[in-house]
C-alpha cells in the first residue's frame, strides 16, 4: 500500500491520497505544521536561551562535582616526600603565635611520651 502526497496548483496545503480497495482513494489534507515565518525569530531566540541555560547548569554542576577532588589534590600536594606536612607559617598577633607555639610544644611532649618522633618548627 502506497500513499501519494500532492500539492494542488494554487494551494499551499499538501494532500495525502491513500488507496482503499479497488479504484477508491481516501484524500486527506495534510496541515502545514512549520512555524509561521514571523515566529521563526522567536523560536530561534527561545532555543538559544534554552541552550545557554542548559550549558550554564551543566557547568555549575560539573564545578560542584569536581570541587572535592580539587581539595584532595591540594591536600596531597602539601604532603612532602617524607610523608610529613609542610610546616604552617606563624602569622597573626603575638598572642596567637604564643598560643600556637605552646600547643606545638605540648603536642611534641605528648608524641615523645608515646614513643613517636616530633619536629618543632
């Protein structure tokens, strides 16, 4: 069974002709579903905005997914070849530096009691 699509002279609409047994044909108009010419610009703008919005969401989600991996990478880079972390620079007010030094000495004393090594900055 084959259908025949034709356009009548002087008409914009197409028609579909389907044979229905013997010499009979069923002729149906085929509507033109393309957007009107004045609406094509609106459609193009809408599709562009949808594409840009989808790209922005994809970039945001990818950044959120990669952030933990970047944190792990930075932490691994801070570990030296001997397995020790690089010492933190002492900065800030004198009280904060004195408190930090006292904590380091206390931690070192605790490490020595446990039998492990300690390195004061």
